[in-house]
C-alpha cells in the first residue's frame, strides 16, 4: 500500500475516497437518532466499497477506480435494466461507436413488436478505451402497457437487449380502503394455536381466525408474520425475519390433515400420523416456549407418508403446472433443501457447492432429483393451502384478506444466499445504526442485494420473489421499507454502529413492487419507521404505498400527536411486535427487559422515568379526549404496572379508541392485545439472550389461549366489538 507521508496526502486520499463513495451511492455521513450528524470512517468506506467490488487499497487504486466508474456506463451498449413509469416521456441511453445508427424496437410482454425511431440529432460523445463513442437517447412511447418488456437494438457491429419495466405511476389498490376505512387483526401465526394444531399455529388456524374475525366482527384483513421458509429440517431458525429464502414458504405451517392425499393413507400409515397429531396436540394448551423443532420433525415424518400416496391425474397435472410456473427458482430451492438436509451450515463441503450451477450439482442433479421433488411438493402444498386461506378470508366478508409480511433479508447460510449469490454483496451485512430503542445498534446478519448486479440481472430475482409472495395475498407489509431506498451496511467484524448507508435505485424497486402488487390487486404497507429523509414518506404516498404509524412513536415537539393529525394513508396500530403488547408496555416491561439484557445506554432509573413520562403524556391526551377516566393511572416510576386487570383492559381499549379517531385507512389490532397477553415476541438486538419468536398466545393469567376459546373470550369480544362498531 502507498505510504502516506503528509497531511496533504492524507487529505487528498480521503477526498478521493469520499468522491468514489458518493459515485457508488455510499453515504459518507449520516444523522444519528439524537439528531447529530456523524461521519463515516475511511476504513468503513473502504470495506463497504470493497463489498461493491471497488478497489480502494492505494491512492492510485482510488483514482483508477473513480475513472473506471465514470467510464462504466459508456462501455455498455445498454443499461442493465430500464425501469420507467407509464404514461411519461422517457428515454433510454444507447452507447455505440460515434456515427453509428441502429434499429431499435421493443418486444412487449405479449410478444408484440414496436419499432422505434432512431434520433436524427447526435448525442454526447466521449472517447472510451480509444474509441470515439456516442450516447444517443432513444425516446420511449408514452402509451407502453404496464409490464415486463424487452428493449432491443441492432447496429452495424452489435446486437443488445435489456429489460424494460413499465410501472404504474401510482398503486391504486389502496384507493377503496382510503375511501372506506378497514380494521384487521395482527397475529404471529406460529403462536396462534387451536385444538387441531400440532403445537404450532398453521394455515388451517389462519383460515379459522380470518373467518372468525371477518364474519363475526367485520374485520377486513389479517396481518401475519413472514411465512418464509426456514431450514428444510430441524433445528430451524425461530425468527421469521431471518429466513433461508424470501421467495418460498415454510412447510411448518402446512395442515397435514387438509392435504387431499391424507384421506388415502393406508390404515397403518394413518394410525402413525394420528399418533403424531395426538402427541403434538398436547402442547397446544402449554404456556411454555414453543417447540418448532419437535413439531416440524413430526410434520415432516407425516408428510413423507402422504407424499408416497399416488396423486390423481388432476392433482398430478396441477403439481406439474405449479413446478413449470415456478421454474428454475423452485428447482434450485429444492436442490438446496436436499443438500442442506445432510450438510449443516458451516460444513466445509459447501465451499465446493457454491451454487446451483456448481460442478457438484451439475454432476449429481439426477440423483438429487427424487428427493428434490419432495421439497417441490411441499411448496405446492403451501401454495394450495395459502390459496384456501385467502379464499376463506374473502368468503367471510373480508375486503382485503391476508396481508403477508416481507422480511428485510435472508440468512447468510440459507437458500437465497446460495441461489442468488451472484446478485448479493459479500463481506457486509444489513442492520440498523443505534436508535432510541436499540442504543447499541443492530446487526441482522443478512447479506444485501448488490445494487449494480441486481440491475444487471434485470431485477428478475426481486420480481420473482414478489410474485410468489403476492400470489395469494390481499396485501403485503414490507418490513423496513426504507431498505428500498437505503440500507445500513456493516462490514464483517465491525460493530453495528460502524456502518454506512448504501443507497439503492428506489424508483426501480418501489416501481416494481407497485407493478406486481397492482397485477394481483394487493395493497402495500411500508414499515416506514426510524430515521430517514422527510421526503421518503411523501414519495411512498405518491406511489400509493401506505405507511405505518405506531401510537407510542407518534410524537411532535409539543407532545403526543393528536389523532386528527395522523396520516390518512397509513396502517395505524397501538404497538408493534418489537415491543411488549399494550398490557406489558403499560407496565414498563420493555425497559426492564432491555436493562436486564444490557441494551440501555443510560441508567435504568432515567430510562424508566423517561418512559413513564412519555406514557403519561399519551394517557393524559386520552383523558382529555374523554377516552379514559381521570382516575386511570399510567405506569408508576417504580416499574410496576397498574394492579387492577380491569383497569388494564380499560386502558388498552382506550388506546384503540384513540386510533379509531385518526383518519388512517387501516387500523390494526394485535391479537395479543385482544386477549391480554403481556410478553413481547421479539427484543431487537438479541438472539439467544431472549426467547424471541417463541412466545405462545396467552391471556393475562399466563394460561394459553386457543382459537377455540376466542368466541367466548370476553376481552377479545369487547375489543373486536369496539372496532366493529366504530369503523
């Protein structure tokens, strides 16, 4: 590395580094949660740029990398992909040797060819690698239909094409909701069990919960945790936000008895499955931590037996059609499952099996195929049961139905990291800088998209993921939607606070999201919480993406935000899965938990006092609105919650009566709040320090609450009835 001998040389090198970072959309500063501007260290910038494939080792390399970055688009005949909005006047840059002309046309998604006119006026010219090169801007027709097209050219010495994606100006699926407000339940499906569950909530339970809330209480949606697939065999990652893939679903949620071939099991096999079901159903009434591994092992054993039952002609054709539609993506996922079944993460053999196109997979694909078919079949079952759930929700009167949740990223040793390795960045992980509730910052250990490589792939991996998740969805919640604008990249070995923001082409990512949602009739909710530029929420609103408002987080300099000042284009709720349910929050359990885990940056007494003051400000606003009697108290500074269970119930309902006074299009009620649960599902910034995502649904007495109990549960009936009568 070049030796730096003077302050001037250091400054020059740092200036080049910052210019190079800016060119690659890596921010050199960021605003902390306390409002102060902070600089990103040079070392962090070098590591982040290295993850983007940019050399920064010496000053000479910095200068060369910057020069190459400026030349890169001129070396390409066409961009890696072009994403535009429909009904707008837009152009595509074409780079050819100076003076050359070309035939240009668009092959539309339906196969139609549309010839375009080559501009008569020469564009900008530049010498590229010794060749005079011209840039010509080819005007696109404004009446192109929405969809995925191919932009193609033929010149004297070259032929090229690229993906041309025409996206809607605005996603219109939320328009009816904006005119007629809707309320719905929010549930962690795995925690919601019935007498028919195998110890973990499943898709049969989801259909029943949708039917109950829709037909009985006029709910229009049910928002659930991500159903993305985890590991193919136990042990499995408990967090639904750290899946192995975001495209495919978790067979853990399959209701075995609802698979048609189950009815044709032999007597002996049926007895074995019934035995597994009885053994696991005993766990449904337990308030102990959920045991995914035992349930999944039992289900896999049962599903193996069902898989061996011959399918009818119609069912076999349906399965084959599903596999054909999902194509290579499904085949690759099933191959990974087959390999991962016997090769745990970290096994050195993965170093030779680096992806679906590795030599090992090519050589052994035939012998892997029979087992891979089983995993493809599991995905078909998930797809069928998800379709049944959405149909049940709509039949119960729900206008929207199931709203799925899209996680930010995937496990670094999972299927997507293996299948999509060419379009992911390596040596960094996605997380979040320190904020008020996570004062140490967060490292989610997830590999991010590589912005340039994703573009060069025509955004097809992103599109395919969205299509699968949206196929049977009435809506999609995008966790940390700000990740479509920028992501906090943390270099390997660094602490969460030692990262930098990397910016993405949000116009493309949001546009494609809107396009795919528009095609399925699904609305989109973005979790737009945290620190971000003010224009981001306005942009999302203009594109038809609803935002997220959490009562406890909605504040102004004058205090809690009055309900009439909330956003109309938003899903508004009292809390979030990263906080305790309302009863636990009122008791200050989030403060005590973070203190016990060492996640506070100030003394617990100060934190508790600040939290009590913030809660009292909210409760005081409720009293001023006549939603709470003056006698209703908040959390005492001692940290012990209101002792009277009826007072707690009254306060929780008052909080929901408050959000009913907002103009928000969607109002969400956590099922945990509706039954009086106190424990949080997830404490951000932890993994094994707290049993995240393993808390079963229980009541205020700590006893398990089953779906079967909900029709007679007075707390549920009261809160759901309040929402029904007030919408």
